[in-house]
């Protein structure tokens, strides 16, 4: 038995050592690159301050083109929205932005319309992208605050990163190899963090009969984002992006709201129900620039 | 409880420690522990179906005891019938009831008669096809006088429910496994280590090879079509590796876990994709099932005795029943039939034993190996497709040779990544297997450092976010 236990112990020891080494190296490589937004913000964004940053999910990522807005307003903006993320992730991104020492005057929050009233929040599909910074308290606290398998995996990765890097190997381990050889490589966003969906629909039809959606902003992360903004003297503007089927009606709030949920009246501006295409993005970004100028005091 | 789950990773060391440290001196308590552990292992999936295992155990225990006492042939036959009726009845009800009803209705509909018959919502108990065959082998062997019945219920119940092989085999014969529950077990480090290495190798096959193949296989077989001939063909090839990695991986883990407790289980897969004809394939694929059918169906039917027509009939029956054993769907019956059609020319030309003793594989065998592999993969289309019409359409599209495009495998960065991982996993698998076959060994034997290397590959190449269930659980 002792021979067996010694051999198994040796195997486990070497295996754990090698796995730890590979995963630490993998996370280190991710931190040196710009593959996902958190490391892009650290490594490729040189400017120390911005007039505004865009936080949000895929709708924020693909709706507001900071290049268009900046060309109209003469501002400096940065899109930090990530696809498949919820308000909780946007809160984490804001914390991450502040932790890098950068500053912004305005935070444009462009989450999915339905996310604002989610009461029971869950870990988002792409929150693993913060794992390279898992040793930082705000990231660890964030992972610890959720339950479920994925959250446990990320939470345990502070001490045993091979758990997280192994679990998300397609999303972390292999991209880390890319980051190692090409640190400038970004995962589907440009140098300002923007991305757009192509124009695929050929038909042009008027959009009729949108559902009315009353919005009460019950998601607890709204308040946390607002508090964080106040603490760091950042103005919060909630942006409600265009939707093919929903017309949002927000209640009175203490923060500013730009409601574009129903401004596009033609299907040719949409990529799918939730997202605008490149045409829609151009139109909406221009409109946003006009409306935001006053709000941002420009 | 799945072998590739965190629950099992906790469960196994606990049982191992209790078994070798606490109950080391008592065979009886070791067997009790194995029985309790096996029932916990099964109950983790659905405790309600434990009663079926317990009932099957009880019936065969009593029948076998009575068989030993009775000398009258008529009563002995009657007792055997009781066991067969109970076990096969249970299997038929849970696995085939709805299939028979639906086929009956469809048959009448073909002749223009519409029938309104409702089917039952029946959950298929995991592993029912495996443990019923295992208990049946015991009763039949006792009936034939090849085995004495056991008077120790705990030993018998542990044999039936032995958790490493309970839900997906290997289907162990009582002659091999039951005596091991009677003998005092002494811990053998080398034997246990070989088991540990086999567990790691089995996990690699499942988590790296099978689950990465599933990424493409599911798209191709569950998709709405529109794939090129080459993509569809690759789908059938990848399913070949998926089912092999999945099932043989499970068997390797089962054999390895059994070794940790001092038990030796039979080899279930012996590098089937290095077979040089279909006959050899069936001597290498799911050996515990094919030998079960050989001993308890083929030979009682007359085996290879009698006229050529009788032999052909026997082969056809065995292959079709074997196909049907896999699932209540016409696709499995056709799959079995295809293998019979591929096997029969060898039987008729008396070439089905050509490679029985010629175990060494050379480069000159490569064309035959490739041909056999391609035929097996094309037959897998029926095994994987949900309906006969889907399988037929897929084969028609493969043989239309409409396009050699393989865009599915590199059209996005994600598919390119999975292609690379899958290809690398398959190459590692084939590399180790080829080396083993060339050494004429029965199983891949990893060294300590190879085990570490494979374990690291499992961590960084395995599929964990959306893992697939073991395919053979549904059988």
C-alpha cells in the first residue's frame, strides 16, 4: 500500500505542479495581451482619462460607435462593453476601470433592456475574462458573491488556477497562447473597443406593434453602479438601445436616461431582434451624439 | 454518479479508504461495503430504480439455488424460464414497450388502418441492459451446470451491482467475477497502479477525444442539413471516434476502478479500429457483449454447426438482436443488419477467422484497416441518426460527392480551435494504441510520466463546460 500511495502522491504532486505552472503562465500571458477587454484596457489603452466610457452587453458593444460619437462631439470615448454579460459584469468592469487608475467623466451604461429589472442576478457567461486578475480583491469578491458551478470554479481559481483555466480552456488557455505570440491581438473589437454586426438583411420593412415595457430598474447592481459612479465623481447615463420588438418606458430616476429603444422604424437597421447592424449603428451613434452633447455638458 | 464528475472524485477515495483501511481484515464487510457503495453510486442517478436491481438479484439468487437442488429437467427448464421471463420482461417493458406499440401502429397505418393507441411515459433505468445480461449469465451457467450457485446473498448482490461496471459494463460473467467476491483480497500495489493508470487513460478517451468529437458530431447529426459530402463523411468518422472514446473510455475506467479494489474485469475493447476485417472488428469491439451473444445465443442456435444456410441464419439473428439490444429503434436493427451483411461474405468464404491468431499488424495491412474503418464508420451513421430516413439521407448525401468542402471545421476561430484539439486528441489516442498493438499487449500501459502528461492533457484539452453524458448510459 505504501508503494502505491507514494507513487500516487508523486503523480499528484508533479501533476499539480505542472498544471499550476501552465495555468499561471496562461493567466500571465493573458495579462500581457489584449485579447479580452479587461487586459485590453490594461495594455492597449494608453490615455489616462476619457470623456466617457461605454459599459454594457453585446447591445452596448454593437450599438454605440465611439469613433462616430467622438468625430461629432470632439470627445474621447472608449467602449468597454462585452457580449454575454449582465449588469453585474458591467459593475465589475467599472471597478476594473477605476482600479487601472484611469478616469472618465461620464459612464454610459448600455445593458440589455431586460437586464435592468432582473432581481436575482447570476454570474454572466463571459465573466471568466476577468480571471487573469483573479488575485485582485474586487474580482475575487465578485466571484465569491455568486453560487453555482461556474462561480465556484472561478472562485477556487485564486489558489488553484488550473481549475479555472482547465474549465474554460477553450476560452482562456488557447487564447493565452495567442496572446503570448501576438499580444496586440483583440477578440472581435477595434482599437476603441467597438464591434459591429454586418448588414445581412436585404429587405426593408416598417416596424410595427412594439411591446410596451415599463422599466423600474430593480436590478440591485444599478444602485451599486450608481454609488460607484458617485464615489468617483462619474456621471451615470443609462442608454436604452434599439430593439425590434420592445419600446421601453422607464420610470423617473435620479440618473439620466437616453431612450433609443424605439427610434429605428425599419428592419433594415437590425441584425437580429436585439442588435443593430452597421447601418443601424451609424444612425444611432449619430443620434446619440446629438442627445448626449447636452447631457455631457458639451 | 458519473465517472467524470466531482462527486465520483470524492466518492471513490472514501470507498477506497474504508475498503482497505477499515474493513481490510473482513471479506464479509468488504463485500457489504462494496454493495452499499454500489447502491449509493446507482441511487445518485435515481434511487427508485434500485428496487429493480434488488428484485433482479433476488429472483436470480433464488432461481439459481433452486436449480442446484432440482434434478428434474422439466422443473429446471421452468425455473430458467422464470429467470428469463423476469429479466427479459423487465428489459422489454422499460426499454422496448413503446417501440413495439409504435411499430405495431405504424405497421397498421401502412396498410391504411388508423389506430389510436397511447404510449407510456417510461424512464429507461440506467444500465438495465447491462445488469440484466449479467444476472442472466449467472442463471444460465448454473442451469447448464457450468457453475455452482452461491449461497452467500451479499456476495451475489455485490456481483450484480458492482459499481465500476454496473451501468455500462463490461458485462461480466459470474464464472469470472463471482469467485473474486469469495476470495480474500490482498492489496497489490502494481495491480492497483495499473488500475489508476487505466483510469487516467479512460478519462482522456472520454473527456478529450469523445467530448471534443461531440462538438462537431452534434452539429452534423442534429443540424438542419446543408453540409457537404466531405463534412458528412467526417461527421461519421468523428462519431466513430466519439463512441469509441466514450464507451471504451468508460470500460477502461471501470476496469481501473475495479483493480483499485483488487478485482480483475475482462478486457472490453482491444483496439477495434486496427481491425483488418469486420470479423476481427467484432473480436475487438465490446467483447463482453459479443462473447455473451456468442455463448448464450449463437451457440444455442447451432453456432457454426449445420448447413451454410443455418449458419447464415444464426449470424443474422445474432447481429440483429445485438443491434436491437443497443436501443429501441429501427436504426439500431439496421445497424446490426449492416454488420451482418459485412460479416456474411467472410463467413461464406470461410475467411472470418483469418486474423484470429495473426495479431501482429504490419504496414501492408493498412489498406484493409482503412477499408474496415470506413465501413464501420458508415454503419455508425445508422447508430447515431435519430431515424432511418435521416440516416438514409445522410448516406445518400455522402455518396453524392457533391462537395469536398470542409468549411465546418475551419469557418470560425472556435471551430478551427476544436478541430485542432480533436485532431490532436485522436492522434495521441492512435499513437499510444498503435504502440500497444505492435507490442501485442491487451491494453495501453502508461508509465508514471506518461500518466502525468496525459493528466495534464485532460485538464487543458478536456470538455468541462458542456460535457456529454456517456453514450452507453442510454442502452
